[in-house]
């Protein structure tokens, strides 16, 4: 995504380019949550944003409005940022429990796993899926920080990660919530028996 100027035309990335352009036009018109996509079905329009979570299109559209004037470049930036954030969040999450070498290895294995590194972004073109692969470890890292440190910034981090997950993929948000609950139960039963449950 960094070295090539275009997106693959054989996957669903093109759909997210159109959604980014729709959200960018809506943001420039002052509508923060559009419910209608005017340019689909040959110009007849369709309620595509009404049925799909708005996270991927909203982020790409915001980048298009604020940084670039090109929806293709905006979608590429979202792919690059999501894959970079995924590796970084797995690194910091694993490094909290083990050493830095294990964190680097975990981050590299996570980002370069076949589904995350090749299938989702390049073969399928699943922009929300790639974003959830970055938000899942972010949520787990935030929950781990909240359990150990209990600072207000940790609660804000968990709120942003959870809302990002629910706005990007509802199924991934449910799975991430279950993984966070498993992390809390594991921490309470194995490491610290006095971990507050309601944090």
C-alpha cells in the first residue's frame, strides 16, 4: 500500500473508495452520519450506509477531507495505519507480560500472518476487517493497562477502542469483548486474586 499508487481492482477495496467519497461529501455538506449513498446503482442511490457499520468509510472519508482530496489515497492510508497499529498494539500488549524480543516476534507474526497480512487487505479487500485487527489488540492492551495501573487514560483508551470496534464490525466487537473478559478472568485467577471486576 505504500509503494503502489493504486488499490487492487479484483477485491472489495473499490467499494470502500466509493464509501469514503460518499462520507467525505456528506462531511463537507455538514452531515455527520449519512444514511443514503447517492452514487450507487447507476446514480439511483441506495441506503448502503444504513445497513453497514460506518467506521471504515467514516475514517477514510475524514482522512480524505482533512488530509487528501483523493479517496484512493485515503483508503490506502487507512490500510497502512491499521496494519501499523495492529503490529504496534500486539507488541506493547505482549511486552507488558514478557520481554521486548517476544513482543517484536509477536507483532511481526501477527501482521504477517496469512490472513491479516495477505488475505484480508489484498485478496478480499476487507477494510473493516483490517481495522478490527488493529482495534482488537488495542482493546486488550487497554484492558490490561486498566487492570494493572487503573489510570483515567486507560478508561478513555478502552472507550475509544470499544466504540471503534462497534462502529467498524459488530461481530468483531462481541469477540473482542469476550477476549477482554477472558483476560480479566485469567488475570484475576492466575496473577492477582484481588483484581477489581467492575473496572
